[in-house]
């Protein structure tokens, strides 16, 4: 389960942020996990409290958002959000598309508790 190592990495980086900001702890984290990021949302949500235990992120609320899959069509040029299973242009149906959104794995915001 590589989600556990990703969660541990995120926890480590955010703990460093908390230390730099002299925060008591991290209260809430908003995270983007794209459908094509290769990361299982459920597995990540399971791994997070394990990775966070004993540090400034323990007990933090993890809010995961799955952004829409976005493709740019090389045939007709439009940008659409196809259903995730079928990676085709939603306007003309062409499979000649470039994935523009859906691979995200990033922290969007962090809420700190300061003394
Ligand atoms: Zn198209």
C-alpha cells in the first residue's frame, strides 16, 4: 500500500510547516486526489491517522476532494470533463485527448492552531 508512505511523507512535510509557523497542531487539511493520480482515496484516508499518530497532525480532520477529470481534445480543441471511465472528448467523442486534470495529489489548504 503506497498510500501509507505518501501519507507519511505528507505528515512529515506538514509537521515541518507547523513547526515553522510555531503552531500547536494542525486542525484540518484539504487535499486534492485526482482519479488518475494512482492514489486510492479510501486507502489514503485509512493510512492518514496511522501516519499522523503521535505528531502535530494527530486528530486533524482530513477533507479529500476529487477534482473533475479534464481533457483537452486534439480534434476539436474543446476542454471537457468526460466521465472518468471513458477518456474521450465530451464534445466530439474523439479519443485524441490530452489529460489536463485528474492526476492531482496536492494539499490545498491547512488550518493551524496557534498558541
Ligand atoms: Zn473533441
